[in-house]
């Protein structure tokens, strides 16, 4: 039998095993839901019994017909709940019938109590009637019966789950043994053929162009072995040094790939800070806005400009400015999530894309963290370089639907922050 046929058998058996497992899980969930419904119904019965008890206490306190009518209403509801109780096994039928009889007994006690009140007796407190004790006995009996019914529901659900568990276990065991048998046989033949192929390839690698390999099993690997023998015959007639040619091609290809990767990185990243360039950021922003539009999410854009950067360049030179830019970019990256994007737009301007954004407060908190982090002095050759930042914030879609609109609004908000004295942040609008 071919390896493909054996693999197909394995796939079919795996699918059958999956279906059996899914069926078992569905039945297990169905039994749990069934048991949960029964337990909820028992809880409703118990709550209704508590309501009847509470009304009974009112009757004991006031002994009037109004209290009798309220008890009868609640008791009728209790009877209705008992009649709606579903039965799974004969034992539950007996328990429900017993609870209905107890409920009928409570109804008869209510009739006696009503007659006692109409005749001018002392009702629930009459020492002759002992009605309160009889009510208590009836409720105690019903409570015990309800407990037995609840235990019966749990026992039935447990039994059903065990039955499906054993059935599923037996089916899984049968399919597993079959899978192991087929897989073991396939593995044995595959390993035998593969060993012979490896020996042939090893001989070819050592320069043997004449030896042939023969595979005992008529499968795909046997066909591969015959093709391998034919290839060796062709190689024997070939005078071109294909190995040297292949090595040279691989070497040249690797060099070209390395150069392409380097050029691609330089095109997408700032050579000083390693952050994304303006063009790369614009492309990422376009993709992000399409994703937000599709998912209905918000995105935030923070346009960051360094305060006091020009005096550092003028006073200490461009090397100090470059050191400050690198340190600022490192600090900002440490504050951002992995999903956020930061780019250097040129000079001392940076842009941060935050996606997704749920509330305006997220951007506000990030702006505060940036202010606090970037205001700490930067050490350069024993000199403490002090910087600040002005931040303009725009939010998609409130401040623009396109990348250009968001960038322009964030840039405008940043300049407003600059004009207000710097060291602060300004939102493009009050929306968001």
C-alpha cells in the first residue's frame, strides 16, 4: 500500500476520532445544562416554600382571612411548580408525587384554618388544633423530599456523564489502537526505504556515480529511488562541475539578499536613532487607519517636538544633539507598547501612533509619562542636558479620517503647545 493511502487512512481515522470526541463533549454539555435546569427548578420550589412559610407566619400573627388568601395564592403557585417538575427516572416520579400529596395536605390544613377563623376560634394559636405543628411537619417532609429529588437529579446526571465517558473512552481507545497500528506499519516501511535512500545519497556525496539503490516496497519512495538511480546515470555523463557552480550561485545570491536587506532597512529607518522613517511611518499609518475603520477602533497620534534642543546643538555641538536624540528615542520606546509605532520625522520631531485607543485618558496618560520621562537630564561628557517636549495629539476618527488630516491636526496642536510656553500637551479637539 502506498504511503499516501496510509496517510489518508490516518486522516480519516483522526476525523472520526474528532467527531466522536465532539459528540461526547456536546452530550456532556447537554447533560450539564439538563442538570442545571433541574437544579434551578428545585431552587424555585424551595424559594416558593419559603414564601409560603413567610405568609404562614403572617397568618400566625394576625389570624385573618387576608393572610389565608395570600397563603393559598402562594401555595397554588407551589403546586403549579411541582406539577411542572420534569421526570427522568421512576424514582423522581415517586418523589414528585409525594411532594404533590404534601402540598394537598397543606391545602387541607388551610381549609381547616379558615374554618377555625370563621368560627371565631383562635386560629393558628389554638391549643386544640395544633395546626402550627402540622404545618411544620408538612414543610419538613416536603424539604426532605425536595432534598431527595435534588440528590436524584445529581446522581442521574453523574451516571449519564459516566456512561458517555466510558463510551467515548472505549471508542477513543479503539481508534487510537488502529491509528498506532497503521502509523507503526507506515513508519517501519518509511524508515526502511529512507535508510536505503540516505545510503545512496551518501554514496553520491562521496563521488560514487555507479552504484544503484533498490527499495523493497512499491510505494512513492521506491519510485523516488528509481528516479534517483536515473539521476546518477545522468550525472555520470556530465562533465560540468555543478557543485562549484551551485556554490557560486548560492554565494552571489546570499550577497544580493544581504544588500537588499540593508537597503530596505536604510529606506525604512532613521540612520541615527533606528526609528521608522517618515515614509515608512506614513505607510504604517495608512494600514493602521484601514484596520481601525474595519474594526471600528480609535487610534491616537502624538506629534512630539523637543524643547530646548537648539540651544544644546548651538552650545555643545551636533554630537551632543545626536546623543540627546538617541537617548530620547530610547526612553520613548521603553514607554510604548509593542503594538505602538514611533518614527523620527526629522530634526527633533517624533511621531507616535497608538492603536487601538479606547479612551482619551490613555493618550493623556501617555503624554504625561513622556513629559516626566523626557524631562529628566541627559548626561553627556559630564554635562547634564535638559530637554522638554511639546506634544500635539489627534484622535482618529474625531480629528481626521485620513493620515494627512491626522498629521496636520497633531502638528497644529503641537505648535499651539509650543506657543503656550512648551513643556505641555494639547489635543487637536475636545472630541474623543
